[in-house]
């Protein structure tokens, strides 16, 4: 899933004693600002994408501190969030579980059924990246 990983350098984080201390609190605040800005910039279709944006694992790494932020930050699965972030090439969608795909088609004004459809693709909105930039600009 799209996510942003913030890594702060070792020199700045060497003084950190715990995530509850001054540096840990500041990094956690930055992560919350980024997650909030991503919720603002994420596209809305059903609201599920915005609901999935959160702060993930916080840990010490070789280079300093690492915090994962974004849509389902603990998962390695791509899907709708990744397609809206980076875009998607035109592709074919085939019914798997049901015999037919069923959806409302605005062009014809009613529900239609097909065994397969050709998706036209989409241009990415880069909401995770824009949210990261906005969150970092707000952080002090």
C-alpha cells in the first residue's frame, strides 16, 4: 500500500531515550501531521481509503528512526490505494467469485452486468506524497 517512511538521521536521534520522550514525541507528532494531511489529500469514493490511513510501526533502524505512515502501513498488498497514488495502466477486469460483474454505469444510467470489462486506467493523484509534504511543512 502507499505509505511514507520517515527516517531521521542518527545524529539527531542518538539522544532519544524512548518514544515517550521529547524526540520520540516530536517524531510521533510529525507522523500524525503527515497522516492527517494524507487524509485530506486522499481521493474519496467510499471513504474506505481515508479510513485506512494511519501511523504504522515506529522503530529504531540503522540510520536513525523509522515510522511508516499511509494506507494500511503494515500490509504489503497493492490495490486501490496504490492505483490512486501512482495511477494504473488500462487493464481487463474479469468476474471471479460471481458469474458476472454488476455495477452502476453512469453513462447508460442503470445497473449493468458483464463477464469482463476493459478498465481505461487512471492517472495517479500522488495523495500520499502531497500529504507527506503538507504534514512536514506544518511540523515545527
